[in-house]
């Protein structure tokens, strides 16, 4: 049985892009997701990158995003030169 992660690492740019394409203001999205506008701005700027599962689910629902659309992707480091 899959275990729910304790936090989700999110992509602030993806959140901002999705919000703007939906035509939603920061304050409106924050209210829909049950978070503060300040917290949402920090997420979008990348000052905060982790969210608790319940908060992530509410934000996803408010943006009508799929399960992975707002998640940060692992960064692939370039290969080392020899």
C-alpha cells in the first residue's frame, strides 16, 4: 500500500502559470484553497517549496490541476566532465 508523503515539493512557476491562465487573482485562489495570500505568493516565488498533503490537495482542487501538474520535477545534474 502506497504511503502518503509527509510533504509535497511544488513548482511555484507552475502554480503561478496555472493561476494566471485560469484568470484567478492571488487573493481569490488563496481563499479557495484555504491558505493565506502571503503563503501563496511565497510558493509562487519559490520562497516556500513544500506543502502538507491536505493543503496541496486543496490547492490542486482550486486550480483544477492533476496530481502531478504542480509538483517540482527532480533536477538532473549535468554529467561531470573528465
